[in-house]
C-alpha cells in the first residue's frame, strides 16, 4: 500500500492545460483497482493518492505516467504503508 503525495511545483499555472489528461490518468487507475482513493491536499497544495501496488517500483512507474508529473506541474512523494489495524469497512487492505 502506498500514499502518493502530488505537490504543486512552480509550474502550477500550467495545471488547467493538462487537467483533462491528469483526470484520465486518475480514471484509468481507479478503474484498474490500483487507486483506492484520490483527493486534494488542502488548501489546494496538490493531490494525494492511496495506491494498491505490488511494490514501490510499480507505484513509481504509475506516478510517472501522470501528465502533471511529466510536465513538472507536481512532484511526487511516494510513501509505503504496511496496514496493521483497520476499521472493518477497510478489512480488504489487510490481505
């Protein structure tokens, strides 16, 4: 399990030009089951992804496909999490 923080760079102003492609990247990985949650880092500092990947290399490869990363609109910080305890509604994360 990985948390990917997408933090805006100095090129934040380019975001509207690549928003459609960025949203397509999100949709692709939500549909594949790789992304479990995607949201905004408030207040408007970037985004955050909870990703279910095999390993950090896969998480990094997926992140690098984001047009926002390719265009240096955001930088990615990838952190691995080893779930130990969860609410019953999230028990699938322990498998």
